[in-house]
């Protein structure tokens, strides 16, 4: 049984709780949240330091700042860290890198299998088309989402840049265009558009339910606790290449 602690008590952390209770192989140690969530049926800890139980895996869905504390706590306590928090600052990312020298760490802005696959396809399309295509990346999310563009849109942008570099490095004038819409309760939609002189290719992913990320977090977490110390990506977890 993977002794699992959940960091955060927002929309995603609650979805992880629901899925964890329906998934075998995990033992819930509790939920860490700054204020006690009234409607969560789990042991509550007001801080990571307040948890003295043995933990194998910390699942972090907080906001920037929270992830940095999670990285430091996991490194100090020998706990694997699976984080899905987006909008991280360079300092937060550095904390994840430091933690990865001591424990297994997987940070991903999107934990759905579909987006991991789409990222690999986007990289391949960019490598094939090269700078002949104008690329734009659009994301649509619910009105509560803070970071813009989304972490997933930025990661898709990195895949485009990596793909282009395999073909011919883009010159400095090459710019990716991002656009974001925040409306209603949209779970998450991403479109990467490759515009050629007389044709257009679009790769699009639509998450229909937050459960897809929570299920992904648990599957990735179960994989992560078996890995040696290091920094992992969803591509490595799913065997989709670099
Ligand atoms: N990787 C993926 O697949 C994926 C999918 C969906 C969303 N996300 C990302 O996951 C994150 C959480 O999303 P959400 O919709 O669950 O957000 P949310 O509903 O706003 O919940 C955020 C939670 O983080 C806590 N928190 C904020 N700052 C903190 C800090 N400094 N220390 C400790 N806890 C802190 C909040 O507690 P308080 O109430 O005390 O502030 C709250 O419990 C976002 O970055 C979102 O973009 C990732």
C-alpha cells in the first residue's frame, strides 16, 4: 500500500481524494491544508510539518509557493513528490530540481494521457514542418484559473521548440503565438495550430472531467514511488520518448 498524503484541498486535491478512495493500492494518510476543510472526510494536517506519519508519496495540487514547501519537505523526509501545480516561479522550479537530487520527483502541468500523447505528436509535427509553419497555441479554462497561458500551453510550446530544433533551429524572429480564454467551468481545452501557406493542421485536446487528471496523478504516483531518485516527466512515465 502506498502511504499517500495530499497537499491542498482545492478542486484538484478533492478530485484526487475521490479517486484515491476508489483505487486499490493506496492508503490515505491525510490532507494538508492551511484551513480545515469542513467537508473532507480525511485526517487534516494544518502544515506538512504537522504530519509525523510515515509517508511514501506526496501528491501536490496547490498554488505556487505551496509546491516549493512540498519540494523542501519531501527532500527532507525522503518522500516521493508528484506535483501538478502550474504557474510555478523559477524559484519553485529550482526547489523541485533540488528535491530531485534526493527523492523521485514528477512535476507535470497536465497529467492526462491524452495531453502526454498530444505533446509527443506536436513535437513530431514541429520537427517535420519546421519554420515553414506559423504555430499558435490556444487554451480555454474555467474562470477560476489564475495562470495564463496555462502550464499545459507553455509545455506544448516547449514541445514545438524542441521539434523545431530537431529540424533547423528557429531564428530569433520566430515567435509562438499564445491565446487564452477564461470562461464558465471549462475543465481544459488546448489547440495547437500549424498554419502553412495553403493548409492548416490542428491538434486539439479536450479534458471533459477533472477526474482524468486525478486518475493520472494516482497512476503516475504509483509508478514514481518505484523509481530511483531523479526528475521525471509524463513522457518517461508513459514511455512516450523524451
Ligand atoms: N497537472 C494537472 O493535470 C492539473 C490539472 C488541473 C489543475 N492543475 C493545477 O493544479 C493547481 C490546483 O488547481 P485547483 O483547481 O485545485 O486550485 P484551487 O481549487 O484554487 O486549490 C488550490 C489549493 O491550494 C492551496 N494553496 C494555495 N497556496 C498554497 C500555499 N502557499 N501553501 C499551501 N497550500 C496552498 C489552497 O489552499 P487555501 O484555500 O488555504 O488557499 C487550495 O487548497 C493549479 O495550479 C492548477 O493549474 C493541474
